[in-house]
């Protein structure tokens, strides 16, 4: 995955915006959680300043990834569409203070840097958009698989022939 390094504080101060499309195959951590590395992730990052004067960034990701169903283990297409608001602190202590002041569970507070890899944040957002336990709404017909399981010969069936 190509690094896209930004000064996070300058990005927010200047109300900058970046967007793009990145193949799942270029997102190493995301592709490990997928059934295969096909698909594209459309993303947007928008910087701004909060009403309280803190730098903030809105990250949005959307796209379709292939996940393995936890029930039937077959792959299925999962449509992700997620957006989050990040406020930036200059240190861990600053981030903790901001989090306490805003007291809003819908906003994540992170430590920003002057050399932040934007693509790492995008991949983090895509990973957080995945379901904890991916499943089909309704699993495909497993009748053939069930039939094969039921037709499986007993390992003891051959022993009765030895008795003769």
C-alpha cells in the first residue's frame, strides 16, 4: 500500500480533503481478514476544526469485500459503508483531556502527528467497518454438503466383513 504521509494538524487547519480508491489487495491487514483480496475501497478524508477549536478529521470508506461466512464457511460479498470523526490531540495526555472535555462516544480522539500515514487511518477505518462475526443473511443451500456428510460410511462398517 502506498504511504500517503500528511501533517495531520496542517491538513485539518487548512480544511484539506483527499479521496481515492485503493484495491483491497494493497491493504495488507484488511486482505488478511477477507476471503480473498478482490474488491476496491473508496475513501475520503476531510480535515476541519471543531467548534471547540480542536483539529478533526472525517474518514469515510465504502466498497465491497469478500468475507467468509462463520456459519457455512463460504465466501460472500459484504458491502461496507462507514464514516467516523477523529479529533486530534498532540500527545496522549492532550488526547485524554480532549476526550474528557467533549464527552462524546461517537467521536474518537487520537494522537495526531506531523507525519501521519493517511492510508493507515483509511485501512483502520475499513477494518473497523467489518462485522465482528461475518455471516450470510441466509446461508446458501447446503443440501448437497449435508447429503455427503450423511452418506459417509461408518469407519466400523468394514469390521463386520472381518467377522465372516
